[in-house]
């Protein structure tokens, strides 16, 4: 007959084994040691929150589904890494090399990536609300369907970046280089495009409600069918731009914006000639 003492001892052994397994899935042995993480080539599905990881230097690192929330990763060198579903909320990543990384569906609210290299990185469906992306290198980065509400990109270089269908309400693009960028179908309500260069960029079908283009260069930009209700065009260059089908644009909010004979305008809208003066 199996006694209560037998069942108690069996449960103790089983629970202890399960606890060991659970601990192992959270983080590997010595996960707090940068050398160990470097040797393993990353730490997928680990819990590394609040950790000091400034010295990480791994090409192609694997941090898929890892919790790095509020970790100190300033200046890390992690190009071409796998960061899908990673938790980087409020993480310090200034001056880091993350070029070519895949951050698809990552949780990155209020992440600090100022002055980082994110060239060619993938942020498809990532949550980047309130993120600091000032002075970053974002050439050809992919933010398709991402959430960038209240993010800041001041002085970033994002030529060729893809923001298609992204949520970007009240995003700050002051002095950003956006030549050839794609904002097709994006929601950009009340965002700031002060002094941007967006030559050849596409805003086709975008929600530009309340957006401010001030001293912006939109030469050859595509704004077809965009909603520009309440948008401001002040000292903005629209040579060769296509605004056909634009709705909501008001003449009283066009202040010294200019175009030329190649600029396509919606009915009732006129611009001064950029060549005048």
C-alpha cells in the first residue's frame, strides 16, 4: 500500500525537477556573464531584464522572445540579429549597431535607440510607441504595420525606409531625410515634418490629418488620395509632386508653398511658382 509519506516524497522530487526545468528555460547558466552569452551566440527565450550588457559583440545573435526590458545595452554591436517577439521596453540601446536585425513583432515601447545604426533592420508589426529614434541610421529599414505613435526621429536618416500602413500619430520627423521613403496608407495624424527632405517619397492614401509640413522638400513626392484635412503647408517645395485626389486641403493653410507646371493639384488649390524670385 502506498503511504502518504511516499506520495509526499514523490511530489517533492517531481516539483523540484519541474522547478529546475522552469529555471533553465528562463536563462542559461551564468546568463549574467556577457562572455557566456557571447559564447552561446545570444540567449533566446531568456529573462535578462535590468541586466548590464554593454559589452555584447555578436554578429547574428539570437535573442528571439528574450526579455531584455530595461536592460543597459548601450553601445552593443549586434548586427544581423534575430529579435523577433523580444521585449525591449524602456531598454537603453543608444549608439548601438543593430543593422540588419529582425525585430518583427517586438515589444519596444519607450526604447532608447538614439544615434544607433538600424540600417536595413526589420520592425514589421513592432510596438515602438514613444521610442527615441533620434539621429538614427534607418536607410531601407522596414516599419510596415508597426506602431510608432509619439515616437521621435529628429535628424534621423531614413532614405528608402518603408512605413507602409504604420500608425504614426504625433510622430516627430523634424529635419529627417526621407528621400524615397514609403508612407503609403500610413496614419500620420498631427505629425511634424518640419524641414524634412522627402524627395520622391510616397504618401499615397495616407492619413495626413493635421500634419505640418514646414520648410519641407516634397519634390516629386506622391500624395495621391491622401487625407490632408487641417494639414499645414508652409514654405514647402512641391515641384513635380502629385496631389491629385487629395481631400481636405485648404488654401488658408497653404503659406508660401510652391510648385511648378509639373505639380498636380486637386481642384481649387493653387501654388506660387517655385521659380519666382
